[in-house]
C-alpha cells in the first residue's frame, strides 16, 4: 500500500514538473516572438559604420593625379546609401592646370557614388587671382558641388565677387573648368567707381 502511494506521488510530481517546464518553455517562446515583432529590423540600417575625427582624404584622377582634397572636424559614414556627414568641411580643388579653389561651410553631406557634396551653412568659395583669371569669392547658405564635373549649383541667394565687381542673384550654376557663371533669376551687378578701379597702387610709407 505504501509503495503504491509513493509511486503515485512520484508520478504526480513528475507530471507537475513536466507541465511547469512545458508552460515555461511556451512563455519564453511567446516572449521571444513578441520581442522580435516589437523591434523594427530596418531601424539599424541607417546606423553609421565608422566615424573619423580630424580627417582628410584625396580623390585622384584616372591618371593618378590629385583632383581634390577633403578634410574636416568629423566624418560620419552611413552604409545604407554610401554617404558621409561632415562637420566643418574643407574642399580644395587641385586639378592639374586649374587654380586651387577652396570651399568651406558648417556641414556637408557627401554622396560618394554620385561624386556630389551638398554644403550647408555659411558656404564660402574662394578662388585666388591668377595671371589668366580674376579672383573670385562666392557666398551662399547652400551649395551643391559636383566634384568630378568641376561645377557648382545653388538655389539660394548668392553673392559673387569677381575682381572688383559684385554680382548678386538667386539660383546659380558655375562651371569652374569653363569659367561660366549663370544665374537662374535676374541678377544685379555692382561695379566700383571707375576712379577706384583705375587708381594706381599706393607705395612707400605714410608721412
């Protein structure tokens, strides 16, 4: 009689433990499924794969010569579209036979596959004077640079200084290779007085 009772208790305990573990396994499976559905698998695709501070790199021509330099305070690359966000970027065109053009801004988005840089905030373009070209300075708040084509476009108000003349307008396309400058809307050109343009340089020390 005691053996039968002990056997029944062991059997009951085994069934209870088995039921408990079966229920626990089912609960864990449900929890895992709920966790999987609550996390968007696309939420991590736009995460950066590398970040570089105080960086610089050189883009070469097909002939192996430097075409332009890019540097900045911080570069954050995102693999989802092969683009980089840059803080305080500096772009310098150093193509052979062309004057060195320097472009600065507050930030930029570089689209590597398209060889395109979108610069935003206090954009400043400077091309020094050369024996064959007048010096140029361009100021705007947003500028798109097509690095391989050596041209720039803007849909914001732009101020361009060419030598002693100042040109203002909205919407612009500039081709650094051909020295062409076009405005989408009617621009305004301001020339200094003729006497100021023709005035000889001052030499010597003031008395």
